[in-house]
C-alpha cells in the first residue's frame, strides 16, 4: 500500500486487495477506513503506535493486529512500512505491506496450548511422584517398626553383603555376644 498522509488517500496493491477480500476499497478518507478494518481491541494500540512512530520521526513502522476481511471474519496481519517525512518533520507518506499471518498465529496458539497441557501433566506427575515417595517412606517406617517389634533377631543385607537394616533384637544379640568370653578356638576344625 501507499498512503498519502497529507491528502489522506491510499493506493493498494492487488496483494492487499486479495488479503482483505475487497475489490478496491473506498480510500478517499483513509483515517476513517483504518478504524473500520482494524479489530476494535487492537485499534487503540494500532493508532497509538502510528502516532508515536510519527512523533519520534521513526523511519520504520511494524505492527501486528487483526483486520476485518470483506467476508466478516478477522485475519491476523503483519504491517511493515517505511515512513517519509516532509521538511517540516511531519509524516507525509507511508509505504508498506500487509501480510496475512493468521496461520502463524494459529500455530503459535496451538503450541501454547500444547505447552500448557504438558506443564499441567508435569505438575500432575510430580504430585503423583511426591505422593508415592511419601507412601514408600511410610511403608519403610511401618516395616522397620514391625521388624523392630519382633522378638527374633533380624538382619537385612544387600547384594554386596552390606547391612541395610538390623532390628533391636539383633543389636541386643550382638551386645550380648560381645560381652561373653570367647570360647577357645579349635584350630583343627576352625570352630569355636
């Protein structure tokens, strides 16, 4: 598009015409045309961004917003333009392009939904794991308490013969054995 800001007229390329679905829109008063085409929720930011760009005499303008298609549905567009200023510092012309980015916006939205779903699943799995760990700790405490209450000595070793549990009856037995005198060793049989 080519917007003559001074005369408030805009010329459209066929690409823009195809994008918005109009044959050639009435652009005799483009300042009224934009508000009718830009989504009402996006319009204030759209207008403010153009105003600020002109005020700062920025050479480039870029924005994304929703625009009404002739058939009534909204499309997401990327607007990129170069701005030309007059000798008095006012914007006199804006030459740019509108690109339909609806598919990109839809894909980004789908990715956000997938990401949100995955985050919810991670939270759920972490909660389940925490509950399982608590249940295992509770089971271990119960088993230790039960084994400690048994009158018989219990010693549990792992595959490397490292002691991983001994109940109080086993510990008492070891203490009693340590206090008894050692019987003489029968060296021939290797038995006490």
